[in-house]
C-alpha cells in the first residue's frame, strides 16, 4: 500500500492527530519525510516529501501563509507540526493556510520525536517497494506460465489484465482488437496514430498506457492497458516484459507469414489457371472458404514498408473474418479478392497504407484471369489524386483511355517530341493545335474558331507538323496514331 497520511495515522504507536485534510490530501503519496525549521526549506525538498516542523522559523503569524504557499508550490503533500515545543497546540493560521493550499496538516505529540515519524515512514516505504518487487516477480512468472498455454497471446493478455486489474487489449496492425479489450474510442484513435507514424513509441493518454509492438520499420500492433491500472515502476516492468514476449511471438508469426505469403502466390497462380477446387480446399484448411461470388478483384501497388504493412493488414483481416478476403503477391503487385459487398475495405486499405490500384466489380472465378488483367490496367491509371480506379470508368471512357502504361507513355512522348521541341522554340503551339484539329474531325474552320486563329494559320501549322513528324496527316491511320499518342500522353 502506498505511504500516505492515512497509513501513518493508522500507526497507533506514533499517536499522530489529524488537524485538517480532505480525502485527496489524506491519500496523497509520500515519497519521504523531512524535518526543518528553516524559513524556506524548499531547496532541500523534492515533490512528495512530507515536512515536520516546530515553527521556530516564524517571527509572527504573518510569516505562516507565505511559508505554506512555498511548500505547496514545491509539491509537499503534508505538514506535521510538533506541539509543546514552541507553541501549545497547532496555530490556527497554519491550519487555515494548509487548508487553502490543499496540504494535509497533522500534529506530532511532544513525546514523539520527529526521527520516529521519519523512521516509520521509511520502513513503510521500504515495505511497499519490497511488496511491489515481489508482485512484479509473481506477475512475470504467471505471465510466462500463461504464454505456455494453448491460447498463447490471448492467455498472456488475459493474465496481464488480471494482474493489473484493468482492461488490457492487443491490437493488430489495423488497430482492431485481436485479444482482450474493451478499448475506448480515444485509445483506438491514439493507437491508429501511433501505427500510422510507423515508429516505436510508448505513451500514456488519459491514464491509458499504449505501447507499440515490433520493429520501427515493421510494427506488429499496439498493447493497450486501461486507465484503472496503477502505472508505477512495477506495472511498467511487467508491461515491458509482456511487450518483449509479445513482440517475439509476433516476429515468429511474421516468419510463418512469409511462408504463407509464398503459398498464397502459388494458390493465386492456380486460381488463374482455373484450379479452383484445389485452391478452395487449401484455403478452407488455413484461412476459411474463398470469398463468395460475385467478387471485387483489386490489383494494388505498394512497395517496401508499405507493401509489408498492407500484407500485415490483409493477414490480420483474413484471420479475424475467415472467408472475407483472399490476397496474394503477383510480382511487384498485390492481388486482393473480396466479396463485392466488401468493396469499401479497399478504400480503408488505401487510406491506411497510401497505396494506389485498380479494381473490377462483379467478377467470377471462371474469368479471374481477365478480371486481374483489367484491374491491373485500372491500376495503371491510378495516381495520388485518385488512389483507386474502377475499371468500369475505363470502359466508359473508351478503348483509347486504356493507353496509360509506362511503356505507352514513353512511346507517346517520343512521337510528340519533335512537336514539343518546335513549340519550345516558337509560339506555334503545334501540339495544342493538332489536338483541337483532330478533336474537330480535322475540320480546319471549327478548330481555328476554337483556337482563335485564322483557318489558313491552322492549315500552315498542320503542314509544319507533317514535316516535323514525317507523316501525311491527310490519311486516317496517321491521324488515328497521332490522336492515340495525344491521349496516352494526357494531352488530348
């Protein structure tokens, strides 16, 4: 039990008498006990130190209130006044000043030396420290035993909760509860922030302790210990041991996850070959049934740490909601398959990991290869402004809108390079002129009106472009190829 005025008053051998204190002041923790009759003892006190005095330092009662105010500012929890040394009884101005400052006040009888009070407090503080060390060792032993049980991490989290007498939860990489709970909305928000920052951290917010698990470049979750826990050194030592134990277990899970990652890639290849029954049987044994049709098939780009974070999120979701998702790496990209009703999860993943990608709705396993190809084309059109592109948008935009791959853009830039070089040296705006001319079905009058130039000027620019490109733009194939280059370059 922490040492406080309440515990000291319970020691009948000291015969201490309470003068004034509310419940908060009675229970305020004492770090130590000093005695002093200095006019200003605060340089020799630390926050939490109780002070014993006989009052010889006060020349008159006017000195008492400023003296008490200095103690309050220093963080002194209680004052013990030694009676019958200078004064018979406790001065009323001292009682009033202590009450105003929120400091507990008690009397020490003349027959009780101050050293006896200090020794009793020191013994109580030492006993408390020993009790907390013993509690720490017993808690760590119990948690180690729990780790050996079939439940593993779930048993560890439950045992920690029992030992600290507070709700404890283990959150996954998606900040969802994996074991234990409950977790307050504020704690969940803080956990999401910690995971998003991607570095190891430990914070206490509103009495709730949160500590990340895993390495900075590959966080594996957050351990949350509720506000009811006493967050002293003993509890922090136990939490630290649990964090180390949990981190090791999760790293072992990561090794297994890498093996499963290769297996998933092989299963995806089998699905694309049409071997659905084989894949379904394997999936049922490990993760549950395959997602039900109709499907949403996504292809996403996420590299390095982002891809690792994405795979962790998907693995966590697959474990919690069996049959809700199938995912696998396909080269440098990740393929995600979910029931069409679960399509919004893609937006959640894009926000958490800041990935880009494309997707197809209403797909079937029988045409999965086509769906993956179409989702990949949509992914080619994704950008920071539009992280996820629905392939249906490309179909609505027409065939030429699909010309967006890196190779296509490089070819288009090469085709338009002579025009760009000319425009850089002159004010002809050949690229813009050709774009408007082709959009107007090669009708010079209409295009010239849009550009605000004479039709003869437009025809002269088209002729100059033919010379630079080495092509006769009077033929439909040449015009179609140029239009395709403009579309692929995003300039039409």
